[in-house]
C-alpha cells in the first residue's frame, strides 16, 4: 500500500522543490528578514548595489582636497604650496638669525639678514624687559613759507607724531609708514648726532637728509599755502605718568630738543615737487 505524499501536486512533484530548482537558492524565511540577518554573500553584488566588496567609494562621489582638481590645477596647487613652505622656512631662519647672538652666519651674511628683516619684520623687545620705554617722544615741525605775493611767514609747530597717531588709532591694519618711519628716522638722527646737534660720524649728514625728506612729505599734507623755504624740527619728550596704585613720582613736563633751521631744496622731497606748495629752489 502506498501512502500519499503531503503537498504533492497532481503531477506528483513537490511544488517547493520545483520552485527552488527553477529560481535558484530558496528564499530566506520571513523571520530572518525581520531579525536583520545579513544578506547572503554575493546578493548585493548580484543586484548591482555598491558595497565594501567593490573595493572603493561609491561611484559618482567627488574626491576631496587637491584630488578633486584636474591634473593641471593639481600641479599648480602643489607648486604653490611648495613655494609658500619654502618662503616660510626662509623667513623663520632669517628671524632666528636676526635675534640670535653673533655667529659665523651672521658675520658673513649679516647684511642679507638685515635687508630681509628691516623694516617690516623688526624685532624689538623693549616692551617686555628689563627696562621698558617710559617716555613719549613726539616730533614737531614748523616751516618758513613764501606766499604768492612774496610775503614770508612762519607757521606754528605741527605735531607730526600726532598725525601718525591719528592714522593708527582705530585702524585694524595700520601702515608701517605711520608706525615706524618718523620714529625710526628721529632715532637715526639722535643716535648719529651729539646733544648739541653735531654729527658724530659719517652717518650724520645722511640722517639729516633722511629726516628732512620725511618732514617735507608730512608737511605736504597740511597745505601751508605757499612755497616752503626752510623747516625746523624739535622733539618733545614727556615722561609716562605713574599708575594710580604706585607711589612713584614722575615728572610729566615736556622737554624740548630744538634743531637748527634747514634750507629746503628739491632734493629733500623724494619724487619731485607737486602742487606748488612744497616747491623749493625755484
């Protein structure tokens, strides 16, 4: 006696076995899908889905950084980065040699180091120690002017340092001209002259010409209404007042150093004369 087989069709074949043989591997049970079981190996690749098996990022995703650029731009970017890196290294080396004690390199190449550092990258440590600056030094100028009718008059004292202060105050990117030109020019003059304004070396006349040119450039902006024949400079040195919590007594009265009158020539104004206001030697 032959027992009937469960689930057989009229043809005697198992429909599940037949479907599995025809369609490939049997489908996963519903409980496996609900539990989050991993897909079978090769399933994602067969469906064309991107995955780790592809060995790279998904197609269509752009690269990052320099790799996102075309080849010519990659070359330009690489060269630019190399140049910037070299300049940074050179600048750090020059700044180090400038502040370092005297050595073989600074003795042989000191001029090259100074040319690189001055005036934009000057290193000045007076602010910190051992003796910070305790005085304010202002440079004033006045001029003897000849007007259009031939009359002569002498202007009042003009605070050139005050003009620089106004240009610097509130400016996020102040010019080195306003910060250093007049101050360094005056230091140059003082260090190359005696207290009675006599040159004490070969640089004395050079410092006089330099400070005259600076003064003429600054006076040009004041529109004095005539031709400048002579100029005179002075410095006003005033001690910085002690803080309120200090018992130190500070003399805050201004002390003046007055220079002799200088006759102005066209050579005292770099770039020539303009506007007829600072013309000299006509």
